[in-house]
C-alpha cells in the first residue's frame, strides 16, 4: 500500500501528540458493519445549507447517502481510549501535501465534501459520538486560505445546526508547523515503531545533524533571514543578532511578560483580552471546551488557532500564557497571579 508522507505524519501526530491508541491510515467502511441510521437527512440538509450559504452543490451528482458513505475514505482515523475502554475521543483527519501549495481546481468544494462525508461515515458506523474533523495542509497560498477559513466556519455552523457534536479544525501553514509538525518531531526520540515512515526519515536526517525540532520552531526567523544559498548552513552562534536577542529574552518555556498581560487587560477591544476573560472565569478546562466557548462568543474566526497562539512563543503568536496539564488548559504558573489581579471586564 502506498503511504503518503502527509498521512504518515498525521498518523504519528495522532498517536504521539493527541494520545490515540488506534490510528488507521486510509480508513474505509466495510459493507458488513452494522449502521446507525443512513444519514440521508443530514446529506439533504447539507446540500441545501451550502447551496444557500456558499452557492455550491457540495455533493454534485451524488444524491443517496448510502452511495456517499460507500465513497468515504478518511486519510487517518484516530481513536483515543480511556483506561476503562470507553472511546474518549475520535479524530477524522484528511491531509494534503503539495510542495507547490494546495492547488485543487475546486479546493473549497473538495475539502467540504471530505469533511462532511467523513463526519457522516463516523456517525453511521460509530453512532452519535462527539468527534474532531481535521483538514491539514502545510502549504496553502493566500488565495485559498481565506476561502478555506470561511468555509470551515460554515461547516461548524452546519454541524451545530444538525446537533452533531463536532470540533472542526483547519491546520495550514504556520499552524500546521507549530501544532502538528514540531510536536511530532519532538516525540521522535521516544518512538521506535518501524511503521512510522515519516519519523524514521526524520531520525535519519537528525542522525547526521541536519535537523532538530528547535530549528523547525525557528522557521519564521529563518524565513525573515534566509541564507543566500552560498556555503554551508550557518551554525546556531552565527544566527542574526535580532534572532539571538529574541530567543534569549523569551525562551520557549518562559511565559509572556507581566507588562504584556497588563497591556492586554487595559484594552477590552482586543481578542486576546476577551479570550483571557473567558479563561479567568472557566479555567482550568479542556482545550476543546475553551475553543467552543470562544467560538460561541464569536471572539475569533479561528478559535483553535487563537488558543494555540497563547500556548507558544515565537513568530506571530501571542506568547506562552496557557499550559496543558492533565488534559486541562491552565495559566502558566509564572504569570497566573498577574493574570488574576487584572480587570478582565468588557470595559
């Protein structure tokens, strides 16, 4: 069976970063499985919803849900089990890796159909279980990025309208790097499974000291100060002065400064103020609940990305404010007291 590099990466990510004990590549339903309904109503409602909101026929000539489900294939299906055997989380992840960027002829329609069909397949064979649907691509150009974000917002609205408990996530460009690629690479030292081809390839490169996770974490700085292609790669101590200063001032495990927190608290119009206001009221809580509350309040078009931006330093992120501990999002202990002493009211 041919294994795509993006699919191999997503399988490793689901296993090692998201804690899935089961992660199957190219998951397809079996005709022998018992079905939980046929979801014809969901399909009909989806066709009408996206025709009315986006002016597209998302399923084109396919009219029967049974036919649509037969066509279903999820690049990587991940299942996370609790210790008592209950399904704790289920993930349906589709990934597209094209070195020149995502260039489908009908990008939005194709991705919407993947997400909707995958969600319907999970509902059909797993029953009414909450799940996370993911589309990921490391390189997506601006002409496709904005329409994709808008389309994903409509998918979330549709799932909510149908009362399908679903978290829909879009990982592209920087978010793909920061939340999928880097965490997976950092897990590679503890992984010896020969079936994980992406990580095996990375370990080979790392063995010859050609790459390390930290270098990938500094990708934005590298992009701002590219090498001219002449001579060998620069060593860490030869990095540009501005980059060295930034890394010294804010290591990856150090939280944002108290001054930054105080500044955010003084400006209730900012998204970050409103997000922290939610967290002060509700923290600690699972990341998905925080994301859901941010989405419900309309604070951010990409609530998952907004939370992630508060969990890492560097680049265009807000900076390290939250940590994840025991499955719950909490304030970093280094700035928790400062956060709680601020006024996070609407103003």
